[in-house]
């Protein structure tokens, strides 16, 4: 190559690279401005970024990565002139043009955001309204909210009379109204102005921490709540008056509405409620009907009915008391027990204070538990903040470590006992239950009055101190006493411990200090707590070190996760009674020899600590383990040690770099930045646990699933593969890639597999029989940025997807078809149509986004899924037919929503044409700028 020509060539490339960098700098400035504007808009919780804006930001990020790669190439090649090819120059020209186009497209004349679709959260669980007045009250309040003259509505009445139930129904009803956003906040007792402000801000998704002064925080919250019409704020359980402007509640601004519930008419007056409504107790007739309903009986024997009616009258028409009493007497047929219940109620009737009338009923239900263990477990729930949703598994773990559940049983037997106790408390209506939205996890919760009653009981014996979630800022010496057994100061957010604090609490068993942003813990703080059993310091990121713990030899549970602690507390090896140790999300890099902690049942380590098999295997009672192993040898050695005792029931085993903690199932294996490809040779094959339920491969050297040695994965439920560049196909014809893995899999997620061609090597068909139906259990299939795939499913695979509920395909640049054509072997075309028609019977959610080459969903003309509820198609300009919608004159019966671009919808081809009119009312259009 001519040197002079080469120098000119190199100089030209340098100029082009400089031009490209200037373009990118301009683009980055616009990117930063847009991102800042989005953060400000979205922080209010009232706006959401448009999909086209999100897409633009993603394209900018991809371009910046590409430019960085080109710069690295130029630096690496330096003066090796011959390496600067014409192809490289053309590539730089392309990037320059793309940067200019992105800059032009980033104007967004129609704005960056749209109104947020969602209100303050998910719908609330709504108990049935009891009594004729409840429906009347609900309608009256809704009528007031429609009036421009009413800004504040006050709902008052006795504790337990049903104020919260009434407002819950109103909340859910408002959520379904267009142009209305409703937010629910529980104020509770001892709620300061700043605590109330923070709770409201958190509910609407607003971060006030950067606004400094209280006045500025209030002003920002007021601007957010008054930013547009249609905002309703419900404040439940208000105990004290507060100045609305100081909190940041914009009364009368832009149609803003406030509903508050309280036990005091006087408070409603002081808060200037324009409209007030009293929730009255039930009539005798309504109370009796509610009692029978909750008792699950239509009638009672005459002699028992006389006693039961007297019992109900003693509940004073309060639904909470009636429901609790019914739960207590459910299944009781012996008249002696009914008489005994009435006598117990009559004996305590002397107290006539309003709250005492309620507590009398609730206390009786508590006394009727009889079993001291169940009573203690009930009282333990009062340690959590008001309205706190307590995860069942976490609660049972605490009850075990507190020795409230028999410690001689196996851990599984202990959990069974724990669930039995909680079920009993639920059945007698002393605990409420529910599921966390979108998660397979359950919680229990205490009604605020029941919690008040529990705290009243623990004010004497056993003595509790509960100041959880009340905005406490500093602990004073006065709150401590020598007879304290359990102390909960959790979730106060900014708690200060005096530098000389050394509470004298020789009987203290439980100390909960989690989620307090404590700065430091004095060295003398635990000096006089020798009987301490449970210490929870979770979620205090500013705590960097702990005092020596060697004298806390009674300690059974220690949680210092999500703190800034960099070294294991001194003396931890002396805690020989420890059952639970959580070091996740700390800065600890080394741990001492833990073999002396022979009773340890749960050990959770952070990503910085790497362990050897011997260290973990020596802990014979370990039933829950999470940690990273040094290498494959140590991993395999540990797994192999399970042969005789099956190993822990719950585990998260990491190899390579740990990225995050996985949820959902009991046994997980996570491999990141690790070579497991058998084609490399010389390395040791991975040994997976036989009962692994979740397998995650991230940034691993792997060409096919058989590299992961899946022969043992006979119970695999979740398979997640992320950024494995060498993977060309998911499964091959090897026997280990077929069964039994493919029978049990429920969730399959493929992300950033840029060289993946197909699911099955070469599209190979696997003969299906009832005994080896592949993907038979698959419910969720998600595919992101697999740019080399042209077809997702082969046609022969469809009959195997009987249980598929969710199919999501995003950002696959070359994807042309979701379901492939029938092969030439399918001679009977009509039979093929019937096969397809009967498939996807459980599909509920279908999402196809940013698939620029997608031409067909399925080339076979008939595809139908009567269970389909939602279809999203966005950024698929070449898709002209949707067989799921066409070919059938009747709409899909379950379909609720079609999210699409209006331009694409207009371009769709329909057969017959009138089908379009049937589906059009279900469409939610989002335009492209």
C-alpha cells in the first residue's frame, strides 16, 4: 500500500472521528437535558415518559457504545495504517449520519411525557360493607367529591366502626374513574408534620431529600399535588390536627380533594372539613346478620341463639368487634362454651370508655386463644409498624429464632408450625392476610385497633417498648427500663443514638433497629444486654462498624445486611448459639472461621466474600445458604457433599461474579462471567444440584444449554440466559438438552444473546408423546435483543405450548416471524389448521415491540387464543396481519386491551374487513413523534 496515500487515509479518518465526537457531544447534551426533565416530571408520580422517548434514549445509548468501540479500535491500531479500511470509514460515516438524525429527532415537539395511567397503587383488599348506612355513606362522599365547593371531607366515628373499610371502597371506586388519581396514606398516632409529609411524598413517588428546608419540601409537595386536576388524597386514621400548608397539602388548589378519617368530630371541625359524615354502629338486626355471616351459620339452636345475641349486643354494633367475636366462636357447638364466653364479656363490661368498649371484645378473643405460644406469637406482630405488611416467611423465621416455636423440630417442621399458628390467628380474625402484588409471597397485617390492644397488653407483662415507624429522631435514657423484654424502634428513618448510650436491659431478648439510617452505634450500647436473642440492624447504610459482640453469647439471630459495615464484628466466633447470620449487601470482604457456629441454620453472605466447600459443609445444620464459591472445583465439591443429606432446603449458589439475589423458588444457581463451555476442553464440568429450581447464566462462555450440564436439573422451573455471546442455539439434539429439563420449565428468559440463531439446533423437531412433551409446563417466555434470530418458534413446537400464558419479544432486529411455517411433511393442510387452532389455549399476554423486520406472527392462517387478555404491538412497521385477530368474525372473549400505534393499526389487513370494527374499541393508541 502507498505510504503517502495511507497517511492521507489515516488523516481523513481522524477528521471524521473528530466530527463524530462533536456530534456525539451535542447529542449527549440533549440526552442530559431530556433525562433531567424526565426525572423532574416523573418524580411527581403524575407523569410517565412516552414510549417513543424511551426508545430514543435507548438508541442514543447504543450509539454512544458504538462510538466508544470505534475510538478504541483507532487507539489500538495507532499507526498500523493498513488496518484502516474503507469499510471502517464507511462505518464512521454511518455513525455521523445516525448521530445527526438522532439529534434532529430529539426535539419532541409534542412533549416528553404523558399523564400517568396509574393512581397511587394497586387496588386495596375490600371487606364487604356491613349495614345499609355504609352504601349511603359511600354514595354521599362520592357526591361531595364531584362538587367544586367541597375540598375536605371528614369521616369520623368510633374505632372499629368501619371507617377504613368505607374509605377502602371509595379508594377502589375512584381508581376506576378516568382523569382521577387517588392516593392512600395512613397517618396513625404520633405522626409529626414531617413524617406525614414524607409518607405522602413516598406514596406519590416524590423524593424530598434533596430539597433541604422543611418549607421547600412542603412547597414541592404542594406543587406536585396541585399540579393538575383530579387528585384525591385519602388520609386514614388521623389523630391530631395539622397545618395543611406546612405539610404540603394544597387545599382548594386546582380541584384537589382531601378525605380524612378520624375518631373525633372536633378534629374534623378544626381541620375545616366542609363536609362531615359520621359512621354509626350497626343496628341490632345488622349486627346479628353480620355475626351469622362471619360465623358461617344460617341459624343457631334456640338456646345458643339467646346467648349469642347477648354476645353480639356486647359488641356495641362495632363491625370489628363482631367479626372478631364470630371468629372466636366459629365451630363452637357446646352451650357451656357459649355461656362461658358471655360471662367473660359481662365481667369486663364495667369500663365504659369508647376505646375500652372495643378492647373488651378484642381482649376476650385474645384470651380465648388459650395457648400461650399462640398468644406470644400474636403479641410479637405488634412490634412491626402500624399497617405494616409482614412477610410470613420472615415472621416465622423470627418466631423460630425467638424460641416461640419448638426448637427441637426440623426447620421444615418449625415452618409448618409457624404457618399453623398464623392460620389460627387469621381464622379468629386477629390477623389480616394478603399477597404482595405481582409476587408469590404472602403477608399478615394487624388492624390498627387490634395492634393497639396488643401494645396495651405488652405495656405491663411481658413488657414491650414499641416506637416503630413513628418518626422518632432520638433515643433518650427515659425510654429504657430493666424489665423490657422486646424493643422495636424500626423504620424511624433518621434515628440518633447518643454517644454514651448504654441501656440497662438485662432481660431484653429482642432489639429491632432496622431501617433507621443510624450513623453510628456506641461501643457501650450493648454492654448490658447479655440475654439478647435477636438483633436486627438491617438497612442502616451509614453504620460502618459494630462494637464487639463477644459477650452476646445468647444471640440467635443477627442481621446486619444492607449496612456499610466493612469488617465482621469482633467476637462473632464466640456467638455459639447463633442460628441466623445475614451479611448480604455489606462491604465485608473476609469472614473468620465459622466452624464454631455449629448451630447455624441460615447463612447469607455478600458478593465480596468467596467461600470454599469445606467452610460451608462443616456447618451441618445449615438449611438456608447464600454465597459465592471460589471456583468450579469448590462448587462441585459442595454440591457433591449433598449426596447423603440432600443439602440445604433453600440455597442460592453463585459462581463467578454475583450480580443480584434471585427470588421465587427455594434452590438457585447463578453463574456470571464464567466459562462452562465444553468445547474449550480441559476445564472441570459443572455439577448442578439435582433439585435446582432456578438457573441463571450471565456473561458466560457457553454455546448450548448442554454446556451447563443440565442432566441433574430434573426440577428446573426458571432458566435465565443473559449476555452469553457464544450461545448459538438454546438446545441441541443431545439427550441432556431434551429431558427431563424441558418438561418442568415454567419461565424461560433470553436476553442479549446476539449470536443466538434458534431455540433448537437447526430447527430440529423432537417427537412428542404424552410422556416427553417438551415445554409442557412453560408459562412465561421472554426474549430481549436476540438480534440474530429470524424465527422464534418452529411450527412443530406449537402443540407443546399448551400452558404458555405470557409471550414477550422485544428489540430483536432480524426477527421476521414468531411462529414458523408448517413443513412440507404436513400434507393435510386442514389438519394443520386444526392443530394450530387448538394451541396457545392459555395465552393471556402477548407483547411484540421494536421488531423492525417482523412480517408475520404466523404464516398459518388460523391462530386463536380465547384466553388472551392483552396484546401490545409497537415498532413493528412491516407486520401487516395478526392471525390472532383475523379470520374470526367474533372477538376474542377475554381480550381487554390492544396497545398499538395508530398508524400501524390503520395499515393492518383484515379478513373479513368488518373484524377491525369489533376490536377497535379495545385499542389504546400511542403516537410516534
